C-alpha cells in the first residue's frame, strides 16, 4: 500500500486537468471491476455488479488536486500565478512545484516590509528561465503546477504532498481489490473538480442515481499544538463525519457506518468539521435527494505541501468500505 | 448596425423582452424553430434534422441596471442595483426608467454642500436618487411604479477607427455574434440560447441546457479588460486589440480542454489572434450549463471590454470581428458536432 501511496501522490492531476491521474487509476483497477468508464466531466467510474437483493451504493473519492495556475510571464522569465482551489499563500514561499511535463520550479517572494503583507500577488514561480522568451518555450498562461512529490514515512505515519484526496483514492482502489461476493451494486467514482466546487460528483450522481452516497475524503484533526479544537486524532480510526459545511450526514448512512464498524471491529471516531465540504455535499442534493455521508481519513496539515496520515486509519477506512459492499439496509 | 440596436435596448435582468424581440426579428427566418421557455430564455435550433451531435451556443440578453424601490414626497425616486454595479460610477448619469422610457438623471448632493467626510467616501445607495423632473409623489406616480427597471441612457458610438463605446456590451456582444453565426450552415444541429438573469446569479441558461441536452456548449461573453493605468501588467485580465479571450478557469468553470484546444488550433490555422484570460474571477452561464444533468463539456470565449458593469464601456471592433470569424471557423471545423 505504501508503494501505491507514493506513486499516486506523485501523479499530476489539478482540478480540470485529470487526464494523467485518470489513466493511472484506471490501470490499477481495470482487472478488478465489471465495467469502467469516463463520463462527460472526466469522472472515472468503476462498477462492481451486485446481487438481486442488493442496493446501489456510490462511493466518491476525488482525484483532482489543488494547484497553481500561471497568469502572467514577465520580461525576466518569472511567472505570476493564481490558485486552483483552496491554496494557502502563507505555505507557498520556498515550496518546490512541478508542471505536467516535469518542469520544476520554486516559489519566490518579493521583498516585504512586513510579513503580514504576504499575499498571492507578491509571490512568483521561478523555473530558472533567463527571460520571457525562454520561459514561454517551456510554459504558457493557463498551465498548472502542483506541489512536487515528497512522499516520506516514519513507521505508520506517512507524509505526502497530496493525501487530499489521493489517500481516499487509495482507500477505494484497495477496497476494489479486496471486495468479493458483494451483494450491493457498487459504483466507485474517482471524481473531478472537487477542489473548485464539488463539480464532478454532482453530474456523476445524476447519472448513477444511487440509493446512498459515500464520499471518502480527508478531514482535519485537532491533535496538534494549539490547534483548532476538534475531536479527531491521527491513529484513532476511520472518521465518520457527522457534519461539515456541505452536508449533515443522513441518519440512515450514519447508523449504517456505525453498525458496520461495530460488527467488523473497525476502529472509528466521529467527526464534526466546522468548515469545508466533500463530494457528499453535491451527491445528497441530486434529483429527489440521496442519503449521503462521508468516511474521512484524519489528516494533519490539509492543503499544505506536507500532509500527514496514519496508515492504521487508512486501513480502517478500507475495511469499512469493504464491509459496506455486503451491508444490508 | 445590429450591435448598436442591441446595446441601446433596455434589458435589465428579468426584463429582457425588448432585447428578445430584436433578436427574434433578426433570426426568425434563419432557424428551424424558435421558442421562449418558462424562464424567458429565447431558444432556437438550426439544422434540427442533421445527424451530428447537438452543439449549444449561449449568450445572455440581460444587463446590470437599477430598480425603483421608493418614491419620495418631493417626487424623487429611490433605487437599488440589479446585478453588480460600482455605485461610484452612478452620480450624474442619464438613465431611462420603466417600459415607457421616462428620462431621468441620477442625483446627489452637490459638491459645495458635501462635508469632507462625504467627499472621501462613495455615496451610499440611500443617498442616491433618480430625478425625473417631477415635484410630488402624486405626480411621479403617474409615470413610475415601484419595481420599474432602470437602464443607462448611453448611445453606441464608434470612437477612433477600431473602437466603440456603449452600454451593455456584456453581453449584447455575445447575442450579436450568435445572430451573425446563424447566417451560416453547419453539419450538426446548432442550438442557440439567449439567456435571462445571468447577472443576478446565472439563473436562466442552466434551465435551457436541461431541456436541450447538448453534447457541448460554447458560451460567448464579454469580459473585463484591465489594461489601464491602475493595474500592473501582471494583473491585466485581458487587453483590448489582442483578439478574443479564452477562459481557462473562473469562479464557476474550468473550461473543457478539448474545446479550448480546438479553438486555439482554428485560430492558429487562420491567423486570428487570441489571448488567454489571465484572471480567474467572475463566473458565467457556463458554470450552470456544464453541471447540468450528466455534465456538459463547456467553454467560454469573450470579447475584452473596458469599464464593464458601468454606464459606458469600450470595446475593440477589430476584436469583435475576430470573435465572429473565429467561432464561425471553429464551428465549421467541428465534424458532426464531435469536438
């Protein structure tokens, strides 16, 4: 699983530009599913057929990443940029980044009188070009760059540039490999454009019309020094989301997740997130409404270039998704 | 010139009938079917029986403006904005009020009477009013009803050789381009939507797309050109005279890559200039259209326009001609609507 995490967090796939990651995931799951296809918005959808008494479950993990987009190339070959999704500019100075073709760069900052003056417009990307002409041979306006891969591990704790939400993709990929004899009909959606407004999952849910929807995504924790108060900790198990800004988990789904954790001795914790949202927010308001919830993987430093998870939480999440494949509800 | 007629017509969000009627007159004989839907969107189809996939072009008919919200005892009219308007741009502008097109001017306290604190701040909505020359509430009520829409009284005029000034280029330019495109033949069914209520929250076009279910959508817009002294060059969103602007990303949409690449290819093959819009702010009908039903691959192409959302804006007529030509050639390059 570590190999998968290392590989998948290094594959390029900013919101709206998910071609490479889509190909990568398709290759991982092709042999384990009955059908796999791409829809109009680029979502990768894999199907495992169920039995006649089964229900239809849609799982969604987003494969897109927050990123930087080039807006201007100046005379000296420096690149100005804007954010794709929720990028915190205070984490950017000194961060190595990489473009789709492998071009690398680092982020510099203009001279500041006061550190509080730091904002996105004071930052620039340096790709080592000597002038505009040289830079324009390598990159163009509208090109996107991601945080450079930086997978590393200490025992059970793993750091990478994009656990959000490649770790959710890992959970679904591993579950797809595990699941056998499922009675529910399972739709695994590797969704697009989550980071810019839960867009891919919305159209996928419209087409699939599941009985329930489950997003698999990262969540913040409250277990670091002077952190926001939040009762989620690394290593305490899969987090069952109660609410965030996009959804209040449907009671049917919440009870189902608790039941499966108890029946299968899966470590779990509850999560109340006071900000943010997941694909469940888009799924549950589709058509006549779809009972939905989220399985969250507790993650420290979400949306920074170095996010940290605990592998035991990842394993618990995989077990929970696997258990749902046979769940009767 | 049709763009002049469209620019000078009044069509504040939800009150688009004058614009709709002009468009109807100009496209009736060029399309197979033409109808207005429940929301008020004007929809037409050309080549309905052709075999290819449905392609949708969309532009919005509505413009930002004002609405009458009160009548003072001295006959002056209170108002509030419809859509995003910079209130600093309003004082002393001539306007027309209501469907009877009553002339008025936006008034405020003269500079001699302002306190220094008032001079340093934008005048609040509550202190701005429209003066139609009536001197009592009773007299004003003969001409005005609460809820009447107000649009700017700005004449379209060519400036210099290549530029034009006028109001509501956002998005009468798009309407005008689509009308022009309907003159030509394409080898797929072409659906066009002239949408309502874009400026108050992208409300119209998505509903139309829901009914049409196209296989792709191209939204033709007007976007802000910011090549003006108060901006650094890296802050320019788009510039005048550098060709139509393609949107890679804004707040409502990430454009479909294949459509954008197709338009770039067409422009390169035909030596038509284009620019990539540099800012990621704002949103268009494409946001709603792209998320309709199972998803509709969508993209936005715009005419750069200075001083957008104000009583008068300025465009390049050269960019405008390039925009028409580029989309026409792109659509002719599309084989059976496959992009």
